[in-house]
C-alpha cells in the first residue's frame, strides 16, 4: 500500500488551486527572497517564521496591485453606477490564503515555499484574523465583498479600522476571560494608508439659522484617515476596495486660545478624539446606547458620504476637479446599502449635505436620498433595535436632530393624510418615541428614508412585514423585499475544504466555484459507490486533521470515529445552547443508568463568544465547561461521550471545524434567528443539520427535502400560540422525568460540586422567565437526536444524505444573493467579463 501523502503533496494535485508553472514558481521565489531581504533589518540576520510570513504576504500582494490599479482605472473611465456597502463590521478573518485562491496561485506559492524548505500551512497560521466583527452581520459583509468583486460590480466596502477587534476569549477555570485583540501589533501587510484622502468629521457645536441658510458651527473636528484593502474577485482580475476609516486628532486639537497654558495636557487629550476608532463594541444582537458608539456610527457615515460625493463629482481618473455639480443623477450613479441600522445616519447626513451645503430644496433632496439608500434588517429581537436618546443627539449632532424632526414631521403628515384620525398609528409609526426619555427609532428612520427594505431569509422577511414593520408595509408594500443570505464558496469550500472541492470537481468540473447551483449535478451520483466512498473519506480525513489540531493546541484527546456534533455561534439565550446542554446531560444520565447498552459515540463541541456584559451568556459557557469536567472524567463513560468547549471561536477556527463536522446544530426558537449563515457553511461542507424551522433552515429544508435534515420543534405559529396560552416551564418539568432529573442536577450542584449554587441563575431563568421556551422543545429535540443516532449507525445512508445536502446547497452562495441585490435593489447588472491582467496591454 502507498504511504499516505503529505498535505502539501495532496494540495498540489488539486486542480482548483491553480497550475504551478515553472516560470511562475521561480517568479514567486524571487519576489519572496527580495521581500525577505529588505524586511530583515541590518542587526537581524536570522529570519523568524513571522519574517517568512510577511515576505510571502508581500510577494502575493505584489500580484494584486497591478490588477487593483487597473480595476480602479477602468471604473474611472467607464463611470459605472457604484455600490457602497456601509457596515460597522467587516469580519474578514485571514487574507493570505483567500488572495492566493482568488488569484489562482495557491499551487504556485505552495511549490515555491516548499522549494525554499518552508511549509505554506505553517506560514498561513501566523497571520492574525482581521476580527472587525461580532458574528453573522460582519461575516456577511465580508462574503458580500468577495461576491461583488467576483461579479465584477464597482463596489466599495466602507467601515471603521478598529485598532482592537473582537476580544480574544480565554477560558480560565471554566469562565470566559476577555483579552484585547491587538491584531495590528506586527503591522498589516494588506492595507495601504491614504493620507491624501483624509477628511474632517464634525461633532457637537450649534446650529445657526440665517438668511443664507443653515450653518452648523463651533464644532469639534476629528480627522478620518482612510486605509484601503484590496478585495480580489475569483480569477477575473477585478480587485475592488474596502476602505476603513481611522480617527486622527487635528494638529491644533485642544490647543485653542482657551487652553494656552497646558500644552502637554492638550497633546495627551488627542487620545479622546482618536478613541473613536479604538475598539469594536462586542455586542451581538444587543443595543448599548453609549455615546462613543454613536460617535463611531456618525464618524463612518460622515467620512464615507464626503468620499462618495467627491468621487461622484470627479468622474475622470486621477482628477479632483469637480465636474458634476447637479445631483439629480446621483441615484443613477450611487447606491448605498445600509447593513442594519448602524449606518442609519447616512440618511440625515446626505440630507444635510444636499440641503445645507449643495443648497437643494428639501423635496428634491429627499427624493435623491430615498432613491439612493436601501436598508437591510438583521434582527427582530426588540433589545437589539437601536433607539438613541434625543438628548444625546441634541448635544452631539444638533443639526441632524433638526433634520430628523423635519423628516418625521413630513412623514407623519403623509401618514395622517392616508389614515385620518388614527392617532395610535401615528404614534406607532413615528421616528420619535415619546416617554420618560425621548428616543429616536433608527429602524423607522431607515424604512422611511430608503427605497428598499429587506430581510435576510424568507421567513424573516415575512416577520418583518407582518410584525416589526407591519404599519409601514401596509402603507408601502412595494418597498419590502427578501434577500436570503449566502456565503462565498471560495472561502467556505475551496479554501477550507480542498479535499471535498477536489472530489466534487472530479465529478462535475470546476464551474461550480462561480455558479454554485451546478452542485445539483451531484444528485446523479447519490448512489455512486465510489463517490459515496470518496465523500466519506474526505470527511474522515478532515476529522483526523481537526483531532490532531485540537490535541496539539488544547491538549484534548478525542475519538475521531465518534460523531462530531458541533454547535458554534455567538452565545445567546435565543440560540439555545442550553437546549444542547440538556441533551448532553440526558445522554450522560442514560449512559450511567445502562452502561452495557450500545450508544453511538459522540464528541459534542460547543464554541462561541459571550458579550462581556451578558451575564447569562457567560453562565452558559461556565455550564458547558462544567458539564465537560464531569462527563469527560467519568470512567463509566470512556470515549463514548466527550464535551469540548472550543475556545476563541473565530473565522480562522471556523475554517478548521466546519469541514470536520458531522452534525450541525441550528436550534434557535422559531422566529428568532433572522437567517443564520453558519447553517449554510455546514451544509456545503458535508454535515447534516439538526434544526428548528427558523431563519434559512426553512429554505435549506425546502431545497434538500425536509427528510434530509433533522427538523424538530415548534414552528413560528406554535410559538405564537404558546405565547397566547402562556408558556409554563414548570408544566414540562413536572411531566418529563428526564428533563426534571437534568434540572435537579443543575440545582443540586451535581455539575458544580465545589460551588453547589453556581447554576441557580440558569435554573431560575429556565423555570421562571425563559423567553425562548427551551423546555417546550426538549422532548421533540431528544426524539430527533434519537433519529440522528439511528442514521449515524448506517454510514452509507448517512453519506447519501450528506451528498443530497451538498447537492442542494447551491442557492446559498452569496453570488446568488448579490445578484439579487444588484438587479432588484441597486439597478445594476453583474458582469462575467474578465479584465485583462496587468501584463497584457489594455484594450
């Protein structure tokens, strides 16, 4: 029998990674050595692995710049409609491997690095994640950038260059501890500072109404410094731009006449201005009304809109002289997509520029603003909706408050004309919420100021129309759309699962990479014994590789032939990690009760970060680690059940765990998860889903057939009916013995012998105020998990279902999602045109 091939040898045989031509390999080697030589300072003659990483990153980046310049040149000359994706989060992860994949030079680099006696995978592991996001919303923005470039759209991502991204999670004594994510410590090889495009952003001050118009004066200025990162499309030589703003204090900051005496103090105070881009707020699906966060939101909006307008006015490459002065055509040349309400201030800011600066009359300006902006809603949880105190606006953004009042007054006049005498409707539809503390409802502002409003999965878009924005939908139904989320198959298949990508390419060719719907051709091979064997073999190899990683990194030994049962996402009550915990406890109790019985061995892996101020989420992590301490050290259990908390879950970790998973847990209470995108990644990578009819799970079940997922539990209608009746947790506790046993163990300190009262808050929540009805789905979940076990005992049948799932995952490509945004919201057409590469003269 042949010896198993090394990862490096395996990778080189995978055609989707590009052909390693001799000349190209020599070129990369030369470039690498040149960068290494100039990177190493005189007093250091020994290169570290990090030096090698930077040399390779710069060598790969060299391949991008020509394409980048050429792409931007093309946009200036052809002046297409430009798409601006505004987001406070871009959860990019690592860039090196993604760039190599999209430029088709992975095998070239692999060979070059191998010839230099180095290992490509080791170098890739040195790169820091760009963790400028919390979870789904920020990662969606990253997938969208990849798809927009691949579809040849003239698109720009605009956000904030946080100095510190999402915290690093350490587990200490079973508890989450946060550590600052100093991701820029060694520098970022992918960004280019653009000081020549630095822009002023104004805060505070007062408003003056004069005969010549309105003036916002006596403001404090903060400078926005742009940093550009290239975003390559897949093998089409298009390279778009992500522009992230960093806050800089102006040189005269706090050195005005009133501060003459204390020069040192004044220079130190520059930090106050520069704190705006210091750190990402670590809340997922929760609104924290802090002034610094509102500053961040206005900062990105004000800088971006100035940039958009500068680019609109000067249409020729390299020219900064204003050409266009008429803004009537603005919506024909500019589309602004608001990723949730975080960039909602774009609406009043664009109005301020058009009315106060460009002197347009209000009606025309409002028409332009509405035609330009579109809003994506990402959540229906009330605690996540942004409602800013009017008092904060009064102080920080006085002119914007006036503009919002005017927008609201005109809006309410319009509503009153359509529904005369319906005062309750006016109250419900107002942007301003009256009460002890008057607040601005940013979602209402977005709906009013946009020409399109979309949810992110069909079921979510229906909830948006029928409950969250019911009144607005009744008034303007044509505004509301659905755009089911997707994921980029470049990162989430080619990059993270080359073995599976290769097995697929052998059967159906490589076109699926940019047209994922072609995966349905795999349905012809569901009963093909060789294909079944190959798919199962790739999964087993991925599991072995992940086991080795876990052992090396976290010193945990796991059984690679056990079912890998994976639940990774942010920790939140609505995502119901607690339901998973109850299954684990019940399984454990069954094994202890009947040790001789045959059980399907499982390794349950749960991972995700809890917002630092979210007490219950932190308790859930402690519970998971505590259950692991008991279960993993019980000699009666052996390796039939292991519970592992995956520390510091992030993009680069997802790329390792998802290809190794057998079972994907997507178990939110129906009607709470807007879409989910992890669910799609698992489906594409050959895991089966256990899930509720929530978010995109509904459409996954529709695509693959409900019988090919493990669907359980209440539907949205059942949850609503239960709410009407009143949910009584104790009823389930009394009626279901296994549930009662599990809860009693939590109460008695069975899982926390050194602190018996440790989980009383968790038990109290589950018994007395569980908004997400964990007990109501417990029995259905346990039964469904029984079906999972039964199928896992028949590997061939399991793998056939896996193939059906992979074959049905084509809809969930972000290329499809972006094509729909382009045609139905932005009014542009994707293009399959391949730009000539830099070494070929331009047409």
